[in-house]
C-alpha cells in the first residue's frame, strides 16, 4: 500500500493543491481550484483518478485553519471518505510555519505553502489528528458568534464608561462590579448629570431597584457634579450606547439558549457535572479539545493550552517558574471564568485555592494552580467517560500524599551531565558559577555524611 499526501493552501475563493509521495516527490504537480461546485468536483476527479491508478493506496490530506475559509474544502474532503480511501486533517498554521522555517524555504508563495502542508503530514505523523466527522462544527460557529458578540458588548461598555466620565461621573461609583441593570435604565432616561439633577424623585424611584433614598442620593450627587459635558450630542451618544448594549445582551442570551438547547452530546453532559462549568463553557472546552484521545496525558493537554509551568536555565542565569501562556488563549479564558465560579461554589476547588493562599501564594498564582487542577479533572472525566466525583479525586490525592510521605532510602544520584568529569572550581568560570558549584559540593557532602551516619546506626542496631 502506497501513501500519498495532499496539501491545500486555502485562500478566499480558491485553493492551491499538490500531491506528493512518502519520499516527498511530486505525484500531481501544483494546481489551483476555485471554491465552487465545479472546483470541488474537479478535486474529486483528480483524487479518484490517482487512486484508480495506484490501487490499495491511501491519500492523507490536510488544509490549514484560516478562520473559516477552509471549511468548504474540509467538508468536501470529508464527504469523499464515503467512496475513497482518504484521511482528512485540519492543521494549526503555527505548526506548519515552523515546519517551513525548519526547511529553510525563503520563497513564500501559495504553491510552496501547499507543498509545506503536505510535507508537514510526512514530517509530523504523530501530531496530525485525522477526522472522520466534525460533530462540533455547528456548535463551533455558534460559540464563536457568541464570543464575538461578547467582545462587542465589552467594547461598548468601555466606550460608555469613557463618555460617562465626562457627562455623569458620579454614577460610576455604582459600577465597581459591572453595570447593574437598574443603572442602565437610569442612564438611558437621564444620560447627563444636568438631566439627572432635574429628575423628579417619584419618577426616578419608579425604576426597579431604585429606592426613594437612592433616588435622592443620585439627584443630590448630580446637582454637585463636576461633569464637563452636558450637551445634547453627548446625551444622545450615551442613550444610543445603552440601547446597543441592551440589544446585544438580548442577542447573547438568545444565542446562548440555542447552544444550551442543542447540548445533547454525552461529553457536554459529563463536563457540566463539574460545579462551575455551564453550557457555554462546556461547548467552548469541547470544540477546542475536540477529542481527548489525541492527548497521551494531562501534561500534553495542559501544554496544548499553555497552562503548563515553564522553567528556563541558560548558562549562569536561572529564571523562575511560571505559566507559559502559549497555545490557545480561549481555553485559558474559559478556565479562568470556570475557576472564579468554582472557588466559590465547588468545595474541592475552594479547598485547594484556600490551602495555597494559606501557604503564602498570591491569588493570581493560586488561580493558576486551580485552573491546572480543573483541566486535569476534565481530562480524567472525558478519558474515563464518567461524571465528576470529588470523592474519587480526594482518594487519589490522599494516595499520592501517602506515597510521598513514605520513608525512602537516601540514594545519591550522580549528575549524568558530569559523568565524565566532576565540576572543577579552578576552571575559568564566572563568580556566580563558582558559588553554585561550591554550594552543590557542600550539599553533596552533607547528604553523603548523613547517609553514612544512618548506615552506621543501622549496623549497630
């Protein structure tokens, strides 16, 4: 059986393709097809002709993620699996770029990019995840749409705060933890401090959650306001911003409900059993994880999303351990929001968070620890296909703690890097390195003497 590799570099409206063999020799020279019915049919004919010529062969194909332009080609290749021996993958452009850099290819064209994608399939076979069906396709689009709406809402809030600072700054004291709905109604009706100062107490207190004392306080503050902008144009801008925010909020709730109503996949039900993960978070996690089977361990999963700690040491310099923050930032954002909920409502995560705070760890670092813990729990739930069980997690933690506290025989390990020559303090090294070697030698001598003493005591017993 021969293996052939199809690389597709997708652009808006068309795509460049090439097919190579295992030895990276060209089998079908570069060709370009439009993203139309004719173009897709032509691609199907080319692949059928190749498999008819080389029977009992398989074609491994891939396209890069390009923000959605690749979806038509990807689905077209998936549909061909029904009649052709073909595997389909969607690649991360970050990986193919580094593959191109490693090949030292200095000429960047769509034609060369297609070849680079095909060569990536050969060079990194273990890293490519071939799919038979993308069951999260519809949810992925819906989830991203809600994400875009949420970003737009945040932008409008930022603009509203900027305008309010000059038109009605006193009301911002109520916005330390977000904008309450009652305040948005007040601002929409009385956008500037001048208008708010002229409001009637009875009419202002008719707004839900605005009591009479609060209405009096709002009016008095407005009368003493230092607001610089009191014109009609600024007032109209504030009113328009509030209306846009309310419309977006309704649309986000509607789209989120659609996601919740269509969350029928078993993986989503498993994730939602964890206190802190809702419909939106579960969908966001699954469309990014896709399949937990492609990760060999929790370490691989945390590295993929940039939650793993990194340690850098070069020459005499050593740099502290911290979260790498490489990989997909969306998952880190989801886990951060999940963690914020979990440290309040999930007893297991709350316990872990408080334990690290008591040890002297700052809140941000403790949040990072909890995020990493939650991701490991998610991996375990999906891998074992079971809902969250805090008792099982506590039992595993106690088992690990028991093993770690069990007395062990002191074993003096030799530094493998120094197996041919022990560190020499007389070498032309830096002062920092000399101190480091001296400290290591003293530490080694202490271990040797303590282990020798314990052996002598054991002998006399």
